[in-house]
């Protein structure tokens, strides 16, 4: 729970935003407040704030205003603030009118009722099982229930008459709430579970029948509230004292969960589900970093923690089966990824062919998503992007606000499916045959279409990260981390020499030698030691033996900062030129143009080394490299 001074500060921010009619600021601050506080006073405060800027919410944020009428046989007034707030957070502004307690029959049938006069766009029908099928507890008391089926039939007939009569005179969307299965029954747990017509089985049967009825009526969805109650615990879902005293159907601790459930269901009546799930690979589709751990080292398969990722893969496969397009945006070498899918095919629930499109390269992921959207001929608002890296997630949020971003819980991979399934992006009340065939169609279309790339500026985003690079001796890294980087880093590694700890110590202790690591942190956290450079100055030349960087941070200018630091140190040691060496491997394509891109010129004369080395030179008198302006430096 946030401290009270912090809560008050967030409330002050909301009030200031409301006074300034700044809808975005008000919503953002409210989201932060409610993320750390579930106090009813804070929910009511946010509801009042949103009510005061209702027009601004719609005009500035494109929020959809919905005239909403609630038909009910329970007390809902205490829940309305939470419902209004959660609706705003889901981009809906609800204009709510609540019908009379227990007057649902007249409201649905009477053409001059308050419901009819209100002319809503959305109607929520929320009835307790005592209103729908109040005789069920008695009829199920012996477990035999000779007349239970008749009671269920009669209930469904009554509800069908009401719904179809209302539908004949109104085009409003309808949400019909089902029943919560009672936690306590007269038969007890054993009898209720084993006898054919226990109350639990009967209520579940009634729910299934009501859901089928809703499917038969246009623009009508069934809200299975029992799923939410079961998830949180049916015994706690309803406060018995408050229900008996005031007919409040939900315990106060679950107002927000209940409201989110309602909104998640009715939203399917107003917007289509997203079409594309775009996933990262490293520490998302599998555990570990492919470029460092290799195909055999990534975590996936039947044993922990690999089975966490296997469950995620299976979940993606299920989404694909219902027509959700799978895509990949990964900073990796494509050949390495293909090799991983091939070698670990028995441990990965998906093949590369299950993805209709992918971008496996070293470009910005925002650019990759743009390219894939164009190739698939879908809007960016069709994409859901899943990645474990907070920086990558923030970049996509900032550069592509239409894309929904889900940050994978890298420290808790067992929650991958839970986190993704908890989002509403793929919710659909109806799945058609065309939906199920969408994957095949898009695979065919992807083969026909060649994408012209488009890029967006990243400077503003990089400046906002607050990147700090700290340089220190590899001996203090500690040394074991420097050696580990030498042993595991493949993709951004100019020479891929696997030096020992003793060899690193020699570079550090020799006259004119450099053994430098770079530690990186930003506003999202500390990435730790992610880069290493080994160099030696002799006479007027400084030769770079090794320069490498973890692929986790490639593309943020850190590699340039490390090179600029080497230039500065070499100049201090008396060097007038810096010699860089590149040895091509199957995996270090990301750095093939690194030296030319930083002003080095290729040397024609051969150096005393293997023939597959390419050497570059930088004249330190003519050009001194500068660290990117968005990076703050800390030295040894």
C-alpha cells in the first residue's frame, strides 16, 4: 500500500489535471493511484474527477461515451463508482442510470418504462438466482430433483420472453449476468458433488442454458460472473452480512474485479479483438538469451523452468487455432533462431512456421512491427506486443501508442500465461469459421506481399531513458563477469576471442593496456555489466583486441560510448591512431559495419594476424569520437 503522503500527492495531481481539463494526465495519475490503493475513498475520488471532465475524456482521448441502463434485483449503488472508474481506464465513459430494485419485468416489457425512455446503448441485466430460479435450493435438497429440469426450463422460457420482447423494440446491446454457484448447500460438499441434481450442478446447468439463450439473441452476451467469483474464492465473493442486510451481491474487496469483469464482457459488443500477438523470443518465448546460451542452453521443455515457457508456447498455439496471428519481433540472428527451432523442436510447442510473419534482426522493434503490420495489411491497433525487456516495451509504447504492450514477468516466468490471459485484447464473444481460417489466409498473403520499411526517430526516446554508463577495470567487474562475457557473447563481438581470466589480467596490468567493462543503468533499472573492451597501446598506435556488448542493450548507443572511452584512454597513453579488428563469424553480423559507421577507414595493408581479420584505422588527431548525447558517463 502506498504511503498516505504519496496517495495525497497523486490525488493532488488528479485534481490539478481536472482543473486544467487535461484528460490524459488525470487518467494516468488515477491509474497510478489505483495501482497502489484499493481504498474506496480513492475510487470514489477518481470517479468524481472523471465525472467532472466527461466531455474532455471523450474529446481528448477519443473515449466512447455509452448510455448505460442497469436492470437489477440486487443493490448495486455502492459499486457504481468502481464501475465508472474501471470503464474510463478501459476507454469508456458510462452515462449510467439504475433501474428500480426488482422492477426488471416491467422495465423490459413496458414500452413507456424508464428503461424505454432512457434509450440506452447498453443494458446490463443483473439478477440474483432467487429471482431467476428461487425454488432451486428446495428442489435440489434431496439430490434427486425430480422437478429441477422443469424449473430450469421455466426460468429459461421466462428470460427468453423478456429478452426477445425487449430486443424487438430496442437495438441496445445487452449483457446478461449469470449466477454465482452457492458456496454452501444443504447436501454438503460430498452430496452436492455426487448426486445428479445437487444445487451446484443445477446452477451450472442453468448458467449453460442462459448462455446458450444469449447466443441466440443478437448483440447479447452472457457474463459468467461465477468464473470470476471462483477465481477469487466463492466463500469470500459475497459478504453474507451485507447481502442479507442490503442485498449487496459482491464483497467490497472485489468491487474493482467485478467491474473489470463486466467491462471486459460488454466491450466485446463494441470493439473487435486484436488480431496479432507479436512475441519476443529471449526470456519470453523461451528462457535465456539465445545469442549467449546457444540452442541447447535456452530454457524450454518439460522441466522447470523450461515448462513455464512451454505453457506459454502452448497458449499461443491455442490462440492461433482460433485465428489469432502469431508474429515475432526479436533482436537476434535469424539463422540462430532457425537453428534453435530445429534443434529444440521436441521441447518447443511451436515451429517457426506457426508464425505468419516475423522480423528477426537488429532493427528497432517499432520498425519491425510497422513492417509486419504493412505486410499483413492490418492496423497497428491490431497488435499485441509481448516482451520481457522494460526498455523495449517503453519504446514501443512511446513510438507506437496504438500497439498494446504486455511486459512479460521475466522473474516469474510461471506467470506468463496468467499475465497475458488477464488482458482483454483477444476477447471475443463469437468466433467464426473465417476467424479460425485467418491464419492460413494471412500466411498466404504474407508470401505475396513485400514490405517497404518505414522508420521513426528514436532520439527523444533514448534521451528519456536516462542512460548512465559506468566504466571500470575488468578486474573489479568482478573479473569472473568479464570472462563470462568473453565466453558467451556472440552477436556483438568484434573478434570473438575467448580470453581467459589470466589474459584479461595481463591486458589490465600491462603498460598501455586497457581491460575495461561498462555497466549500464537507466530509469528502468540496473542492467549490470554488459560490455567489455581489451586494448593495448604500443608506440603511437592503440590496437583493440576485443570489443563486445550483450545483445540486451545493443542499439542504445552504448557500443559507441565504449569505443569513445577507448579513444580517450588511448590518447592519454600517447596513441595517435586507433586500430580496430573485425573477425567475421556466423553469429556476429550485427557488428559487421561497426567500425566504418564510427569513422574508421579500412586498412589495405595486412596486419600480422590471421587472414580472415579485417582491420580499420581511426586517426585520433583528425577525429575523436563523441559519446551519444543521451548517455551520461561515469569513469574509473
